[in-house]
């Protein structure tokens, strides 16, 4: 067990380099096993989710090397084996092996995935999609057996645009017979990143990044290569911290288009930043205006930045409304913000946040990955010392967070308990 100790209110100057996107790489590694030969992934963040996916892929018989932000995966020894709860429960993204193994072997045995407890996240859309493609599914408690004598293309419509289901069906469809259409597909940039990787192997995928994706099945996939896109959630988190503590803080390696909804909302609040190519230059704003924030699927304001944004709203001068529309348990950090001095009234998935309030350091808990980011932002701006426990959640999604913040002037350290 570890904890973070933060001495707050330090001015931040210098450059923070953004790493590869966590939400992309967790799908790219399972996608890599579709190659019959060798796959190479560049700009890979060194986070615990990558380590857990590396362990699963090695367990399946692939040979992996990970150095200099590059993963190479040789699948010549790949075998279809049951992915037990020992592996699957360590992260949500283990479910991507469903689509990949079903495509490659037409048979999958896997236990339910793990991940943060941020609300109900059923995999019904994944399973119904597989069934439309010809698979049969047997559930034995938390274990799934998915089998298809023939996997064929299908027209699949999602009632709700789901990133996980979109990617999983896309993986399965690459080696299916015929053509698959996904309607109301999720449009996140991470999906296009995965599709580009698969196309580099020889897949035939069009429309990724739009609401309609077309996949024409092929017989096999060969060598593949891809660079992980920059992590827009990491960039957004540091942008929020910089808006409260920055002095010419440079956030380097962003794709502006991926951050448009966040930049628009922060501009509305009066945040002091400018975009220069692939960099954000941000300074502390002494007067932030109240704004309302509602999380939505892409290209709306991302749910993964809602919790850190709610911390920034405590520093706006007036009343803000924060609403989470995607996951019902995204508000568990609110009580910890209130314990630090925030004035927040919670109504189910909506919160009225009154500011500007002075936050004071104390011991708090990272209840999930993005809640941990919210408490990190709070600790950075709070008076005195903040201790964040359960920070293994944060380490799942933020590469070298202590080093990156320390290098720009933060007083932050990681400590074993």
C-alpha cells in the first residue's frame, strides 16, 4: 500500500510532457494479439494497467519486450487459454481479450473484468454484439465461455455509445466473415487509434472516430505498428492544476482537437492559457468565473475529467452546477472535498458547488482513478499537508505523476504504508 503526501500552494513552472493515452493503450495491447506475427506500439506509458496487460499477454504465450516507451509483441507462441480472475479482475480493459480471442480462435474463456467502482458498467452490449455475429455465450457465475463455429459480419446498433463495446466488436469483426456495421458507435479518438493499428496489420476498417464504423473481415492479420496518441485526460488534469497554480507552466505533447470541450469550458471560466502548436502554456487565474459542467460522450466534456474539474469549480467565484451523466458513482470524492472545506450540495449525480472556498489539507481517500485525480488537484491547492491513501488507483492512469509534478515545483512524494 502507498500514499501520496502533498504540501499545497506551490507555484508550478517548467514543462510537463504528456504521455501516451491510458484509454488507448489498454485496448492496443489486447488488439496486438490479432497479429499472426509481430506488433510494435510506440509512446507507451509506464502505468500499472500496462503491466497487468503485459502479464496477460505473456500468459497467453506471446513474447513481449517493453523499453524506451516501446512495446514489441511477438505472437508466434500465442495459445488460447482461459483468462482467470487472477488476471481479469486487475483492470477493466481485460475484457478486450474477449473480442480479440474470439476473432482469432472463435473461442474465449474469461472471468469478469475488474476496474474502478464508478457505477454499473455492464458488458451486455459486448455480449449481444458477439451473439449477433454468431457466437453462443454461457455464463457460469463470473466466468464466460464464448464460442462461435463461424463468426460472421452483422449490423449492430448501440442504444448508448459505448467505447468498450465499440472497440470489442471492432476487434471481433476484423477476422469475421463478411462485413460488420456498428451504428451509434462511440467516437472517442482512442477508437480511431485502435482502428489505425488494426489497419496497419491488414484489417479493413472505415469510419472509426465517427458514429458509424464499417469493418470488412479479412482472413488474417500480419505485422502491425502504431503510436499511442497523447493522453487527453492527463493533459486536462495538468491544465486544471496549472490554471490554479501555474506560472508559465508548459504542458507539452497535446492534440488540441482532442481537448476542445475542456478548453472551451475552461476559457468560459476565465482560465489563463494559450495554445501554441502541440503545447499549452498556462498561468494561474486569480479570478475564475462560475460555469456549469455536464459530462457527455465524446466530443462532449469527458467523464474522466469531471471529477478533477469539480475540484477546480470550488475555486470559481460563485455557484456552479456539476452533473455527471454517464456513471452513477462518480461523486464519491465529494465528501472528501467537503472535508477539506468545499461547499458542495450533492443531489444524486448533480452537485451545486459554491465558491471560492479555501481548502485545507487533511487525509483523504482516492476512491477510484479519477476521484484520486480530483483529490490530487485539491491537495495541490490546499493550505497545509494533504495525504491521499488508496493511491494505487491514481498510478493505474497517470505515468510518473510524482516525478512530473516535482520537476515543475510541486512538493509531493510517494510513501509506502
